[in-house]
C-alpha cells in the first residue's frame, strides 16, 4: 500500500491527538460501599477531580462493593498485591491482618467525631499510618469516619434487655463480644448482602450508621433504631506505594493535593448526611431510641475490659494507640 506524504502527515496528527486523550496512568479504586451510595459518589467525584488536576494524565476508575469480588477484609490484601491501586475500608476490616488497626473499633472508646479529628487522630495517625504502610506497602491518603454505629432492627429493640435472644449482623469481634454480654448472637454478612438478610429474616437487626440505613431504604424493612453508639467507624483510603512512586513528580503532587482536599470533603459530607439521615428515618416512620443513662453506663462499664484485653494481646503499639485515643477523646 502506498501513502502520500500528506496522508502520512494526517495519520500522524490523528495518532498524536488520540494519544492526547489517553491517560498515562490507569488506576482502579475499590470501595466497600454500593454503587448508589453517597460514599461511592464521593469517590467518583474525587476521581474526576484527580483527572482534572493532572490534565487527564491519571485516570482512576471507581468500583463499588458489588462490582468486584472483594469483601471488606479483602480490600487491603488486593491493594497490597496491586490488584487495585486505591482501596477504601474501615479499619475494623483491616484488623484481621493488622490487629492494631482495630483500636477505633473498640466499644465506646471514641464516639465523638469532633474530638476524634481535633485531638485523637493527630496523636494516633503517625503510628497507624506507619503500621499500615509496613504491613501492606501502601500510603493512607484520607482518614475520615462514618458516624456512630447503631443497631437497626425489625423486632423492637429499645433497651439493653431487648437484645436478649436477638441475632444481629456485626462487623468485628468486639461487637460480637459486646452483644454476647447482653444475650444476643451475631452474624457476619457482607455489606452488599445485609439488606436481603434483614428482608429474609436471616438476622433480626444490623449494626451500621444512620447514613447507611437511610441510603439502603431500611425504613421499608425495619422499624427500630437503637442508638447505642458503640463506635465511630474509622475509614481509611490508601494508595499502593509502588503505584504512587511511578507517578511523575508533578502528577503525584496534584494527586496528593486533591486527596487532601477530598479528605476534608468526606468529613464534611458525612456530618451533613448523618443529621439528614436521622430526620429521613423518623419521617419514614422509624422509631429512634437513645439508651437510658443507666443502660449507657452499663454499656461503657461492662465492655471496658474488651479494649484492655485487646491491647494486652496485641503488643506495645496497640497499648500506645489505645491510650492516645482515650486521651484524645476524653
């Protein structure tokens, strides 16, 4: 086949233009939340802004919990082996591989979001980030929280006594231990399957935040929210160190600057959504019940040993992180 000089020049120009539309770096980001959840929408917003900030050189494709075959405990393993470049998971799920990451999941250790961000996180973040990096070969780029984790149930749960005989979906060992103290049993179910489990009666209730209960339209299934506020769910988004190191300096700087901006955005959006979610659930007919002062005191006092036993079992770093959290959240 013979090409004229003009045709060759035109083809070269087209090829150059096509190359301009292709990202230099293609990353996958996974979040445990579902495709329609606000958290997933925020992740997509972050990815879009990264693309803009890097002039299209870094493209991040976001996958939700139903779009990849990972459970919460799998996220950082996939991130470590670079099956994904960015991963999001509550630290409660990371703890199966890195026990010290479970400090924030200890019952009633830190339940005040403002104190967590202003005084507790600055104390524990250097220790926790280093431990996560050493274990998984990743760099945490965003720390945020889901607000208080409550019990949402089909049968009435409005006091500690009502927990007797109930089966509740939990997401860490400490929640299992806490419920067992008050006569309830537990079930481990993936985030994407919890709604169906409630519909089928596989469980009587589930522990999660009001935001999720609202997003997942649980007011159509359950009638009660017992606001026992067992913990804040500490969420961490991290990037694979090898992938981060491959970025040119200017692209890496733009990515990290955008990450810092969106860390604050995640925190702000969560606070707004929590208030709105509670209002939505009440408007939809759900009854939300705060524990009595007596029940709240029992919850704190009778579960205190869980955190102490956890710290003792997991070494000096766990002891230091737990102490810093308690000091920061007082």
